[in-house]
C-alpha cells in the first residue's frame, strides 16, 4: 500500500470528512498526487526507482583536479609576470618617453643600446640581444667555415681527377672496411663442439 492510498483511507476514517469542503480538497490533492506519480512512473519511474533498479550503473570518470590546478597556476603566473611588465612599460612610455637625437661629443663612442629609440628596445639590446660586434664576428666565422669546406671539396675533386689520369693508385674508388665482422664470422664457422657441451674455437689470425 502506497503513501497516497494510506492517506486516502485515513481521510475516509478521519472526522474531517464531515466537513465537505475540507474533504473535497483533501481528495482532490490525493488524486492529483496519484496522477503525478503515475505519470512519473510512465516516464521512467521515480528517483528511488532510478537509484535502486537493477540495470542502474555509475559512470566512473577521471578526476579533473590536475587540469584545474594547471589552469589556475597558469593564470596565476601569467598575471604575476604580466602586470609588473605592463606597469613598468607604461611608466616609461608615459613619463620618460622615446629618446631624442643629440649631438655626439668628439671622441665619444655610443653604446649599442643608445641607437634604439624606445626604452624596452634598449633593454632588449643591452641584456638579451647580442651586440653588433658579436653578430659581425659570428657572420665572419660562418663565411670562414663555408669557404674552408668549399676548398676541401675542391681539393678532393682535384686529387680524384689526378689519380684517375695517372692510374697508379686505387684510392679514388676504394672504400675502407672493417675486418672485425669478417673475423667474427670465421671464428663462428670454425667453432667445434668438444662433446661435453663446450664450444671450442680455433684462433684465426688475419694478416694484412
């Protein structure tokens, strides 16, 4: 017997049924609740039925704690580093302003960062970027290495051409090899069994 049927039987036995208005309102409420319960069961059952039915299952999902933690740390450090940089850059852009051209005194050699107009650019040139002298020397080194490699290849071509013309050496078509694999193969092919499960191998000496 459900709860609504119990309430209905209780209402019939209750002295409130002597009052027609109270009795009619109680019966209408019970009928509405009964209709709602039946409609809910048609649509899939009540919450208790969904929880306790046999084919119910709990979906196990991986935790998103690490994702949220990484996201929070990323936001924190992004804000922590960006705000001071924005504040410093805004201060120098507003109150200091760009550099202006001034006549250079005689005998004075300007630094590399003094050729830049903006303050941030001067900081990068001074502390991050290599100097003009370093860039120039690196380019000279690259040119030197490329020229040396080109001369080496040209010399090898000339040596090969001369050896082909003279014909007194086979070095121009000779590829060097290693004898350790040949020696290992000969030792394995000459290995014999002494009858007691031990492998005996003849020592092979290759003379070149």
